[in-house]
C-alpha cells in the first residue's frame, strides 16, 4: 500500500502496523518471543513503523480466569519486557508500542493497555488505560477477576493526540465521544472478541457488528481507529482477529483475516482528520452542546458535582 498523496507532502504521515497475535494461553515468555519475531519482520527495510498495535491480552491469552493472578505484571515490568522484545528485533530503531496486558498494581488487577515509547536504550510509559467496561455475561467473566478502570484519558503520540479503548469500552458511544472531545485524533482498540452468530452471507455477526461500530466511531468524530483483534482458539472459543485501520471518513484502509496471526500495515495522515472534521463539523457541535447534556438533572449522575 502506498502512503496517501492527496494532501501536501509536507504534513508528516505515520507508518503504522498491527501485529495480530495468536497467543499460546498462559505462555508469556513464548508469546513475547513471537511478538519479537513479528517486530523483526517490521524492522526490515527502510519503512520501519512509527507505531505498532497489538491486541488485548496479547502475551497471555484472554480467558485466564484465576490464572490472571499468576500472569499479571506491574506496568514497569511489562514495559521493560516489551521494550526489550522490540530492541532484540529492531535494534535502536525508535517506535511507539500499544499493547494489551493484565496488570498487577500492588495487588489490584486490571485488564489494561499500555502505550510505550521506545528510543534506543530508553523507554517511557506514555499512558496505561485500564478497561472500564468489564463484560460479565455469556462467555465472559471479567469482573470476577479484575477491577474496573475509572478514567478515560488522552495522551500525546508522534502523530497527534491518542486514546485507548479496550474491547467493550468501544461499544459504549460515550467513551469515543469523550476521547474525541478531549482531543483524540486516533483511537487504539486492542480487543479479544469471540466469534458469534452468522450473517446471511456466511460472515460472523460479531465481525460485521465490530466493523460497523468502528466505522461509525471514525465517521462521527473524524478520527482514525486502529483495531487489533486477538486470533486463535481458547477453550473452544474462537477469537475473530479482523484487525483493521479505519480513516476519519470511515473507510477501511487495510484489514486482516479473521483467522491466524499476521501483520497488516497502513498510514495515518493527521490532516485527514482536519479535512473530515471541516467537511462534517459534528465534533464542534458536540463540544458546544455536551455541557448542557451533562447538566440534565434527569441523568443518573452523582449530585453536587459541577
């Protein structure tokens, strides 16, 4: 795929990759090695990525239940391991890595995602997002084993402000809305989504709904959505991969298959968000009206807060 050329060449364009993982359940070191092999492929040639996104629970598998207490790591330890995996494959090439992991914060456990900046021998945790919506229904049992995140923040990346939403976080319209109002131009979505249902053309219903959801987020807010889906089977439940990059017009720039580990690459041009928002200024309208919506005394919000 060629970089976008519709705009003046002076605007920086970010080279982005998604590593769609098919982890071995519970085998952290082995999965980290697989990630490093993928990083080595990305490091070949001149077009090294500026940013790489990996799925939710990419290094352990998703359905851990009680084993999460053995495999969850402090953020600093996970950052060091992930940075080392990159360096062992790509040397001193700079990169920004976004990856889901199970976090142990002094005995409190979260389903988290980290945005990590690696520069030579140094690395910096830019942000850790803790999953806010913990599915505990159907095949899911997250709230039994994890605590809930309490804040949705935006942070600086090499190509503009970003935010992270982990899987179900993205299914609630208010989360992407808040991220956009706070200034996000890119939303990273690490996910572990089991396949469910069959559409008339034979495609899984869950894949169709995810695609429609992500395109809607991108179009409504005029921003990029980068989605990394876990692949493979865990306990008879098949993850649906289907990683993709969606531009601010809602167009799917690149996508991965539902099955198997793979790498997909695309580009982020920050000015595409400017053009999309200028042509359909919904975000500006939202920023103006949102305070009135939130002050509605019929909403179930805590009292006494302005």
